[in-house]
C-alpha cells in the first residue's frame, strides 16, 4: 500500500531558475520543481492537510530541498525520503500522515486490482467455510462442493455485501453533507481510499492456510483492522472528525448487515463472519 521516495510521486513539470554562486561569477543552476501547472495536481501537507503547490525542489546533482508548509511551518511531506517499508508500517499503524502521503501525494492506480484480489480472498474464506461445515463421506457431495460454481457464488455475494457497505457510508455522508455545505465531497477519492484501506483482507488467506485453534480470533482481529483502516481513510480523505467517521462506518455496517439478513432469508449460504465464527468455535 505504501510507496516512498520519488518513484511514487505524481509527475510534475520542472522549472528553471537562475542561482548566483561564487565570487563575481554567476552560474545558472537548474532547479527542478514537482509543481504541476494545472490546478488539478494539488498536493497536501501531511501534518495540517493544507494544499501545497510542490513537495520538493531538485537542484541537480542529487540535491533536494523539501518544501516547508506555509501553514504549519513543517515539511509538506517528509515521507518522500522514507523507505516504502517504513511508509507501509506507518500505514498499518493507521497514522494520518501516512494516509495523506499515499492518498494525496502519490499516484497509485492499483485500487481496482486490490479490490478484486481482496474479494477473491474473502470468497475463498467463505467457500472454505462452506466445505468445512458440510463435510460428508459421500463422494458425490465432495464433488458438488468442489465445483467452481460455489466459489463464484461466494465471490458474487461478497461483492454485493461490500457494495452495500460502501453505499451505507456514502449515503450517510451525503445526508450529512448539508451540515458541512462549505466543504466539497470527493466521492471518487473516498472510494479509492476505502478500497486501498481494505488491504487487510489479504490476511484472510494466511489465516485459513495456517489453520489453528485461534483462527476465529484472527478473523475477528482482521475484521477490526479493516474497519479501523476504513475509519482512518474517511477521516483523512474528507478531513472530518472522529465522530462522523465512526457514524459513517456504523451506517455501512448496518446496510451490509441488512444485505446479509436478506441473503439468509433467501436461504443462501452466504458464509458471513458470524456463521464462520460459530462453526469454528463448535
């Protein structure tokens, strides 16, 4: 999820400035700035969330100068010099600065692929639970549950539940929008943030492969971690307080629970979290 250094930065247009050096001699030094001429390429200070025109200037020969924020007088983005592993660790710790760096100051277009992969992990977990709870010595049953149709069905159900979860979040924020009429909501960026912050679902596969007595607890912790990451992503993207972000998460969970209840009434084997925990505890 994290990207560091200059490789992940948004591309910008450079400019050239004249710098006087030496005694009585003027040399022209090329100064490369990451400022984009268009207004659409705006960066954010990771400390105070204020917009910034540039993150750094490159004075050639590897000499970089990080831009100082005019609002908080701190570096706009200190993570441009950090190793990607350090950024990932800070993102796992749900630090707002790391989230602002990833969402505003880097160019990451992997949220779509990450979403599909996370859904595949969740579908595999449900498919595995479906087989584990319906074991039979009859070879016909084994062949029936080994069919790919069950996995595709679990993938479709997981996709619908995640869609319901996002709709619940967006609906709450849209209803709450008049309260903050002066602020503009970027739902496209919010969707990207939610998809990227759901990377914790990738841990479902190791939890299933290395099955042990604490697997139900691990699944609960993964669920809490994903919700916490979504909570922080909403806060950072919309710059709202913790209360509104928490209520948005609750709204998403409410709509998702309604979707799960609907599937259960339709007598579909949805493999929901509650069913997984109960079957494994038994």
